[in-house]
C-alpha cells in the first residue's frame, strides 16, 4: 500500500498484512478521519474460498505507525435496504461518517456498530458514484457537518 503526496510527487510504501491488503483491494470506497488519523474502508465480505461476494459489507479501519499500516476488521454495516449498499463514504470534521446509498439517501454511520441511519433523500436518482480520500476534508461535508 502506498501514500502519495501530489504536491511533491513523492510516494511512501506502507507494510500491510495480506488480510488488510485484500480489504483495500476489494474496497468500494474509503474515507479518512482527520481527528483520529484513521482511514476507514467500506468493503464487501468475500467467501472463505475467496471466489464470491457474500452480500455483506463491513468497515475496516487503518492506523499508521512508522511504515506500517495496521488494519482491523470492524462491524458489518446494517440499516440499509436489503439490496442496498453505499456508493461512497465520507467523514466530516467532527468525525461523523456518512454514506451515499444506492437508494439516493444520505445515511449517518456509527463507525463502531456499523449501524446506518437514514438522514434523508438527496432528491436525486444516483446511478453511480465513487469515493476517495485526500488531505483536506471534502467541501460538501464541511457544509453538511
């Protein structure tokens, strides 16, 4: 796993376990909590054989120490419609996680329990969205949060 500094073009390699690496490689979206310096990944659960998606999604957190990225599987995400999932997750400046659901609703997400609670509809039909994380919190979350 690498981190990149777009200002300087430098890259830093992080040592990470195979399990953590698989969570990142399969991740749907990720967000960074600047208050706790933790990267959160929203990733699908893969069956034991590693060949199929089980239909469940969970949160995976990463903290960084020296050149090591320490990953930990967290809670399964609950509270979405039965066939729903998040297109994207973001974390506001207070550390609250939000997810944009496939049903077009915005959800608040408890990072510890995985419980998603609908905040309300965005009023738009979402066909697809991608998440990303950067050095600064997204402007939209500064206004929502």
